[in-house]
């Protein structure tokens, strides 16, 4: 793999699925599993883990809070999602609107949820959280019956599940059994049993405390962390945190390495610099304790881990070169497993995974092959809506942000592209090599006869499309909401709309001359463009060419040409007669290139972005004359 970063995280989804299969082998026929993806799936990426788990048959997903749940919804996850932690009263509306299932252990939240569900005319599923001894959130067991009967009074709530959580399933048998017993007794006393009954996390399943459940919540062990202690051959780390040596240096006996002189060389030797520190999530507590995997060996971390660097003893592997790849966490050797590293400082493997996931760029693998990567700034900005019709709003927000800060503008720009283009769940059919020519002839009766030629490449998505001319802003606006309208024009109000004032000269797709059918009505003229052969071209990129003839008012003194779709490389040309002496272009471009190249000649102005540059909708140019 050609990777040139200071550090990165590899997430092996094939390993994840193997771990799931190991855990699933402990489930009874009547038991399903919920995949916990809170904290961005313990630093592994919530969306990718959710999709892999759903492919393995997960019945439910679990998140920590509303935000995590609604991000998954925006990422297109349709599966049921349980919010494991208590929600705030303010969050009730968004929970209902995002079809999330909250864990409920107080009446105030239940009341608000009920109200919101009523407003939307739906029944809201909830899971009741019980406290069986952990004494964190949840209803105490002795209060559970009366709580349940209070909840039953809410007409718009449905108790779909009931659950509790273990404090120490991995290593406290006595306490766990007591928790299990309390839970089981309560469930048995219920007249009506909810659909989902769940208590066990991953280690509890393996330890055999999941008998009362029909749903088991998989967390840490699905990521290959053996919190029990004898399963390191059955569970393999999904995450590997890697880096490359940035320098190899010699050290003499008696010299010190790092802050506070905490390591002194016992003999002359070699050591290396790793461009990763505690700010990258490589825990400071691993100073002088951890080992890293390098060139088929393990080598000890020496000295204190700094904010952005660490040092490793290479004395026993003298052939190592700078640039050598190394693995700090995960990988093949047992010593670099998260549970073994965190044990060195009595820390938590859960925490180590979460903190490493925070800063490094992620690469998703399936058996050594890179599927895709999640960029570093993956959580900088989440567009509030992914629907096409809302695109303009997102873009305009992005623009206003950019006006205040270039940096934010850049970030938003990258995020929008990522959302639109790199998100593999979507087919975004953007335009390429877009060229728009407008040519004015000498005025006639207060109007310039105007010819427009539009050419671009785009994937054809239907066997027809519409070219439309509107007589009012309102009608024009409605055309922007339609997917089947390729080109729109607003006719001046001084003209009456007819085939004489708006005419299609020709429409071609992939060289085929399309048939045109005119359909007109109050304030609009629509030309339906079609051809039987188009059906065979659907899904393929085609060259479009649309030529029209119309009129433009001379007293308007300005002509605007806007880009209405996401477009890759744009050229806009305005040709005008001698009588128009002074034409000035004002361009407003957003996207990669804010100032496209402009050429002004006698009677012709041309703006052109560089090849392959992305241009956002609402970009364009206003020619004043
Ligand atoms: C985090 C969490 C889990 C997952 O537990 P693991 O020990 O990681 O398997 C299960 N249930 C609840 C309520 C949780 O918060």
C-alpha cells in the first residue's frame, strides 16, 4: 500500500466480521444481536461498522446519544437504532423525527416523547432501562413495576424493549450473577413481555449471563479485544494504528532520550523517532512501557511519549531504515494488542481505541484490499440534509461561512464534495465540461435576439428530459425542483410566451437528434425531448447539446448566467454586438476555483475554470452592459 502519512488507522472489516461470527456462535437460535457503534464505533467508524454488522444480521444498532444516531440516519442507515445513554428533554423532538429508539428511565422524557409522537401521528418505540446494580442510569428494580404502569398510560409510546447493563461481566462472576438474577426475576413477573429483552454485553454473552435475553449487545469483543483473557486466538484486532519511522539515530551509553531524562542508554545503540505522540491518542502512560511492531520484530518504546513524537529502541534490529512501517496498536503480535498495551498501565482498552480513532485517517480494508478511506476531518461538518433539493441551501450556508472565514469555507467545501461525490451510497450525476454560450445580435424593438448553446457531459438518467421556458420567477423556481428539467430560461415579462419567443433549434444527446414536443400552458412552455434510442444510453455518460433562440430585453442592462448543478469544469462565453460598448463581467464562483480565467476580446467575454475543477451550484457570472 502506498501510504504517506504520519500515522493512520487500518480497519479490517473482514476481521470484524470474523469476530462477529465467533460471537454469534454463542447465540441461541432465538437470540439476535445489537451492534454497539457508540463513540464512532469505539474509534472504528460508526457507519462502516454499522453496515458490516447489518450485513452479518444485526437486528439493532446502539449509539450513545441523539447526535450519534442522527448522523447515522443522515448517512442512510435505516436499521433500528437504540440510544443507550439517557437523553435530554430537549432532544425528544429530534429523537422522534429521526426514528431513533431512546432508552427511557424517566417520566419527563417519556411525556415529551409521547407528545412529539402524537404530533406526528405515530407510535414511538422506547426501551426501558433498568438499574440492576451498576447504579448509573436506569430505574431501580423495586420501582420498575410502577414505572412501567406509568409508561403504559402514554398512548403514543410502545415499550419495545427492556434492558439493563452489567458492571463487570468480564471478571466478577458473583456480582454479575446477582444482576442477572434480579433482571430475570423482573422479566418473569411481567404480564406482557416486550419484543426485545437485553442485558448482556459481549463479555457477558461469553461468560454465559445472557440466558434471559433475546438480544445481546456486541461491543468491545466484536472489535477483537479480548477483555476476558483466554480468547486472543479467537478474536483478532480490527484496528491497526500504524506509522513510519521518521529518523534512525545513534545513541551512546549513558545518554538520555526524551523529556525528563527518563531513559538512559545502557550501551551504545540505535533508536528511531516515530512521528506519533499522545496527541495522536498514543497514551502518555505507555512511556517506557509499550512495544511497537517493526520489521517483523517488537521493539520497546523508550523515554517519555511526547505530544507529537515517540522514540523506540532499535538496538536489536540494526538493519532498520527510516521510512520503515511500524505498528503501534493492533497488528499481528500479541504485545501490541490494545488490551495488552492498556494492561501495562492499568488502563482501559476501550479508551485506547477511542482515543486513537480520534486523530488518524482511517483506511477500510477487506482482506488486505483498501476499500476506501475516511478523511481526517471526518467529523468537522455534517451537512444537515442530503437531499438534492436542499443542496442549494447547504451551498449557500457554505458560502456565507466562507465569506467570514476562508478556512471554514475550505472545510465545508471539502465536506460537501465528500458527501456528494465520494459517498458511495449515492449516484450523483454531475455535469462535466460544461460550456454555455450566449450570443446577442443587434437589437430589434428593444430586444436582443439571443442564441444559447449549452454543451456538457453527464450520465443520462432517463429516456427523456424537459427544456423549459418560464414567464415568471415562480414558475422558474418550480422547474428547479424538478429532476427532469435539464435547462430553464426565464422570459422577459414584456414578451408573450410562445414558440416565436422561445424556440429550440436542436437538442442532441450522444450525437442523436432528439424529437421535441411542445407543451404550453399559463406562464410556461415545456419542450419534451426524447428519442427511442435514449433508453439504451441510460446510466452512461453522454454529451448533451441544447440550442435555443429567444429574446433578451435591451433595457435590462445585465445578463446572468448561473450554474444550477454541481459541475466539473465550466466555460461561460458571452458574445455581443458592436453596439454594446462596455460589457463588464462580475463572476461569483464557489468551489475549488473562486476566480476562473477570464478573457475579454472585442465582442466576446469568456470565463473558464481549469480542467476538472469542481464548481458549486449558484456560481456564475453577471454581465452588465
Ligand atoms: C457500551 C455498551 C455495551 C457494549 O459493551 P461491550 O463491553 O463493549 O461489549 C453494551 N451495552 C451498553 C448499555 C453499553 O453502553
